[in-house]
């Protein structure tokens, strides 16, 4: 027991040493969005205007802790399969409001192969009081139903537990939901 714990600890140190640290602040526009830092926090792309009015981008560390992965840059395959945009700034649940985006997110190519993007949207959905698996199920069985319908039905079925607002309570002000 003691031995295996030491082994796990040692091998995680080893992995750490070989892959190189990911600091969100070191990432650029083409690898920031959906990336996870070595400390397990989501990176978030932010934009601002410089003195000449030109839009500049900056990658920052958010307060959102990812439990399933760390030190990860999302692949182009998953960006495409899940229909998300690397240029998107902030962390937003907008994807969940668009029927076509939900279909893409729930497709096997994304849902079964891109755990990072699914984890993010799973938590964003929870923050809205909706379960992503339910949303995908609903979408398959009743393609005309949308997030708004689900939202009102979950609101009608009783108060949402405080535990479901994990992502939102973890995130400080600058995010646009
Ligand atoms: C992110 O992209 C920049 C610019 O393309 C590159 O220099 C950097 O190595 C990339 N970082 C990672 C961790 O892939
Ligand atoms: C993202 O921005 C780059 C320029 O920085 C642009 O070439 C590209 O088309 C944009 N992608 C999307 C999906 O908007």
C-alpha cells in the first residue's frame, strides 16, 4: 500500500518533468482556448484594444479547476469535432443555447472522444441547472426541444442544489455567461 503510493507519486513527478510546464500566460491565441495549465486550471483567452485601437489577445489562468485532466492543449480534431471556436474569448455557455451547437457537442465524434470539451460544457450546463447527458438524450429523442425548454422544466421541478453551481461560483467576475 505504502509502496504503491510512493510509486504513483514518483511517476507523476516523472511525467511532470518530461512534458514541460504549461502556464496559461505563456500560450498564444492559437493554443489558449480550452487549454489546461499544469496546475489544473482552465486557460481563458481575453481580448482588449491597444493604444492604437488594435485588438490584442492575452491568455490568462482562470479560477476554474479541471478535475479530469491537467497540462493539456486541445487538439484541432476536437475543436472541429465539437464545433467550438479557438478564437472565442471568455468562458461562455452560449454553445448550449444553440440547437445546432448542441447537436455537434452531443455527436459521438465529440462526446466520446473529447473529454476536455465535454467536461467544460458538462459544468457549464450544470451551472444552468441542466445535465449535459440529459440534454444530449433529449436532443436525440426530441430534436425540437431546446435548452430553454429544459431550463424551464428543471426550474419547475424544484430548486437547483447549490452544488450544481460549481463552475460559476469558482469563476470570478470577468467571464461573460
Ligand atoms: C503555443 O503556441 C505558441 C505559438 O504558436 C508556441 O510558441 C508555443 O510553444 C505553444 N505552446 C504549447 C504548450 O504548445
Ligand atoms: C480566428 O482568428 C484568426 C486570425 O487571428 C482567423 O484567421 C481565423 O479565421 C479565426 N477563426 C475563426 C473560427 O473565427
